[in-house]
C-alpha cells in the first residue's frame, strides 16, 4: 500500500486533518458499498441502469467500496494522436489501453468508438466499457473548441458498453446545442439501461484572465456540475477546483456572497466540497480528472485523490499520468490512486 502521509510530505497535516465547516459532511450523501440502495434506488433510473452502475462499482481493486478509478483514453482525438501517444507509442494500439485498465485495477475504461470497438469482443466482458460519444478535434484550422457527436448511444449498447460519456463545454457559444444533444443522448442511454457520465467542463476565453484561470474556479465549475446533474448525468467528471470567485471577477451571472464568505474557504478540500454540493450534495457522484502528465505525477495523483475523497467525491479518472509512462509505472500510479480510496485513514472531512 502507498504511504500516503509520506507522499503528501509537508502538506500531509493540512490535507489529512482538515475539517469542512461551511458545508459539513453530515449533509452529504457520501460514497459507500450501499450507495445504490441508499441513494440511487430512489431515483427514476431503470433497473438496468442500476445494474450497470453496480457493475462499475464492483470491478477492479475498488470493488465494493463505492469509489471509482477509471482510465480515460480519448486524448488521441482531443489532443491529437501524436501529442497523446508519442511519449509511449504502445498505446496507439487499443488493446494496450484495455490491458492497462485491467492490470491497473480500474473499475472501467473510457475511450472512443474506434478504440473500444476494435477490442470489444475480447474485452467488453472483462472490464466495463464507457464509450465517449462526442469529442473536440484539433485538425480544424484555425482551432475551434466544440464538441461533436462521433458515435451514437446505440453503437455503445451494441458493443456491450455499460455507460456512455459525453462532454459539454459550459460557457462556450455552442453550449446550448451541446446541452440539448447530450440531454437527448442521455435519455436514450437510460432507456437502454446504460449509465451516463458527463465531462462538465467550462470553456470560454474570457474565463482566463491575466490574474487567474477561472475555468477551475469552484463557483463556475460548481454551476457546471449543477447543470450536469440537471440533465441526469449519473456521474460527473470535473476538473479539480483551484480557485474561486469567477462570477465576481468576470462580473456576470448570479451568485451569493455566502458562497465565498460562509460555504467555502481557500482550502482545496473546501473548494472541492462546493463542487460536490452542486452534485445534489453527493447524490450524483463526482469524479475529478487527473490532469496532464508532468513532473512529480505520482505525488500529484495521490494528492488529487486525497482531496477528492476528503471532499466527498467518488473517485478519480486519470489517463495521461498513467498511459504516457512505461506500462509498469502506469499500473503503479493507478494503484496508488486506488490505495487512497481503500485507506481507512483517509476519511471524509
């Protein structure tokens, strides 16, 4: 097991002993082995959706914990194949993506129609598939940031996927169309008994100022989460909040002074707790993204997992930090993330 305290170093006490006071844990619906019976069974989700959601929870090293560790590899479209796989060319081959998810102990693997379709008959019964149905792409010049449907819900169902994933760029000029497309797709997925996962990202050039990047502010990402659960995402994927005050700095939208004076502080766990609160106080699980690969990836992955778990989140979806490394190192990183969620010493703050 990973030595979490040692991995966090000087931040250990600050992250492991913090108590959230603005939004106390007593008001949360926290993840756990009984999450479906305790929370989701009261929803309008069909039995097939609940079965597939339980299949996600019951796979990999985190099976039975109520937490999720997912491997997402749609970066070949979102960031180009070269940018994604040149660091480790073996992952141009879809089979190695499935192998990394399995040997890394993940609950599921999320990827494109092409990747999952190429290996579906060999692996769809061995690890839960999450088919990402829409993408941005970086071959249009000049670059345009939009999400386009690359696959259908029916294709996901036919290949044996247990879930579909999609992205909405909230705040973009195209967001209204994306919301409508994804809402309709999610409704169809639920009819077929599949789980729905939304990449609820903010995207607008105005959100990044000279001082801060408010694409990762707690208030704007929190509202993106709230819109995600409104269109019945069963799981929300969100970038981890790093700052706050996007509404006030950009002088748009509506908010309340209490968001900043009472509900949150500058502590990273408090910022992420606000993201969880906007997922109906945890009734819809929030998983944070692992971020791009760089220096000190193992420590950063453990740190992100600790913040997510202590904030009341449901897990981590980490791709580039794992597949852009030698295979064994990728497995170790995924296992270290999972060790945080398996640890009885890391509790909800």
